[in-house]
């Protein structure tokens, strides 16, 4: 093994910890102070986290389990998912730094980690607690455990590799891509073509299957519900030409999201004359073994290459966010391929640029979605009046029943906003569909009562038959008019919402939300919120 400085070096560890804490604090504080509502994926997790299922209609369960624990420990808030998302990102970055310490000096790995934090999936793209962002730390742990298992050959590390592989699959099935990258590396590195490695991989596979067993049983029992959802939302392309054009657009967006990284790399490598002597005197990095270079290259690049290959051969449109989990080793790749030795001056320039860039990116995004959008009269997810919606919901319920509000029937966006501004969570019958929310049954609506909300004027969605039926039978009903924004452009739009993404309404008028109350029956034993 190369004689790299120990990764437990206190100064380097302190810098890693400070960078990680600073990123969480910066983004968490900015979002907590400026955002009025969670992003839509975070709202969805607020809803799903009410009940710990072995799977949900769109995805595996682990992110919702984690959110369930966070809600139990800290209670709902708009800031909670932002802080949790950034915590996932920095844990992943710290693990990639630890991996880097196995193949290069700790200081050089710190430079790689800091630069990787500039990939926009790891900063402005980290505003939603969703399956992509939650996968990052499990993916990083899997890669580190596999590397240590392959190098040390101990059964403990192979078992941990399997455990992290199983947990990663419980986050999102796209974890198959980094797993495939690791297996590809094992095929390419002839040093691993041994009986012990084969047994280690078998042990890892057994552990992974054991971790996934309850979810696999759930998949069978639900006729593979998430896979049916994936087929419904996938977009087939008409031929090779359209497929190549889609791939080009996908690749272009990925390059745009790497621009801050490339800018940071340029600043890091830039040499002033005053630095020339220090660079010349800097200790050259030990020569990296070919197997380590192969590992970083294959594991760093294969997930993106495989994603694009799948899009090409299946003629399926690639969504830009599918690149979220393809860039964790970007900094390590750069520092592996660069022959130039690192120096204290290089680290200083890197950290100065990274800190400044994180501040600019954070303030740019949060202010654009809140203060600037508000001034221009543009509605975004971030400035939606979630607190006012939650207040109206509670007041309407209390005005017509003495029972506590336990159940909502609405879409995930309105439900997530109400939950974010309450002291306790609520059960939600999503879109009035029991298949999407098996923790609620028809008898619960009839016995425990429910507040029914129609959000079509927010999202511009077509009318929902189940919600319309419940509104029609509600004992009490009405409508709220919520002022989305009050800037100079407000009131000129059609009252439609931001859609399912992070879009901006051209000019947001007040939004109308219809509501109805199905009153609870006396004597029914209802679960506590």
C-alpha cells in the first residue's frame, strides 16, 4: 500500500468537518428563513412518512422511513427536509474523501471532495428530500466498503458491502447503476479473479438479499407496483434520431451542471508567480497503482455511461435529474488524472473558491425563488402560502367539528404544506386513492371524518373523480382564496400553479382551493395523529 499520510490527520479532519457543517448550516438556514413551503418531493415524503410501509406506490421505502424518524424526533417544519437533504449530501462527500485517502494523500482528497461539492446536484440541486439525494450517502458507503473489501479481502467488509448494496436498493432502484459499475471493475481488474473474491461477492449478494427480503416480498404482493409506475411515466422516443437528440440534450445539461466544478478546478490549478516556488517544492504524490486508477475511472464514469446507454438502446427519453447519482467521484477522477502535485496554496485557493461559490449559489437560488419572485409577482413552490393554507384548514375543521383533525384527502402538495406547518403529522388519502395510501381505508373517512381539498387550481391538474365525489357528499363545503404573491406582477395570471416541478408561474393570481368536511361519527375509535 502507498505510504499516504494517515486520514486521521486532525487538521484535515477538522477541515472536512467544517466544510460539511458549513454547507448544511448555509443551505438549511437560508431555506428555513426564506422558503414558505417545502419542495414537492419533500412534501411527498411528509405524506408517506406517516406510515412505515415496506414499499410505496412509486419507490422503495427507506427515505420515508428516515423522514418518519426525523418527524418523530424534530417535528414537521419547512426547514427539516432542506437540512436533512444537505446532511445526506455532506455525508456522501465525507465518505468520498475517506475513499480518496486510500488512493491519494488526505490533503489531495480534501481538494477532490471540495470540488465535488460544486457539482450542482450537490448544492442547488439538493433542495428536495427525495430518493436521488437520499441515495448519495448509501452509494458512497457502498463504494468505500467495496474498495476496502477488494483490497483487504476480509469477510467483514464484504458483508458491509452487501448491507450497503441492499440499503441503497431500498432507497432507489437506480442503485443498480453503481452496483453494476463495481461489478464491471471486478471483471476488469484481474487481481480480483480469485476464489476468495468470488466468495466475498457471494457473501455480499446474500446479505443484500437478506436486507431487501421484506421489500421483495412486498413487491410480489403488490404485483411490482413501482415498476408499473415507472412504465407509465417513461417516455418512448420515435426512432434513433429522436433518441440521439435526447441524449445530446441530456449530456448538455449534465455539462452545465458541472460548470461550477470546472470553474473551481481552474482556480485551484491556477498558479501565480509567488506560488511557483511552493509548488516546485511540494512533495510529489506517490505513484498511484494502476488498479486504483482503474477503480476510480470505472466507478466514477460507469453510472453516467450506463444511464446514457440505457436511454440509447431502449429509445427512452432521459430526464435531466437522472444524472444526480453519477458525479460523486468527479473530484477524485480529476485529482487522479492530474499529475501535478498538490500544495498548501492549491488547497487554500480551492477552499476559498468553494466557500464563495457555495454562498453565491445558495443565495442566488433561495433569493430567486423567494424574494425576487415575490417582487416580480411570480409564484414558485418556495413562496406558496403554505402557512396560510394550514391555518385555514385548521380553522375550518374546528369551526364545524369538535374532533381532532386526523385525515386529509387531497394531493401530496397541499397535504405536505399543511403537515409542514403543524406540530403533528396527519394521515393522507392521496388523491382519494387507497392504492397510493394503504394506511387509510374507506371506513376511516366515514368513521373518523376527513378534510377534503381540491388542488386542481394550484397544479392545473384535471379534476379528480374521487375527490369530486367526496366533496359532493361533504356536510360542509366552501372555497378559500389564497394570495400566492403580492408583487407588482401579481394577479395577472390564470391562477394556475407551479406544476409538478420547480417551475415558476408567469404571473400568479390568488389561488382558489375548494374544501369540504366529512364529519366524523361518534363512538368510532380513530388512530391518533
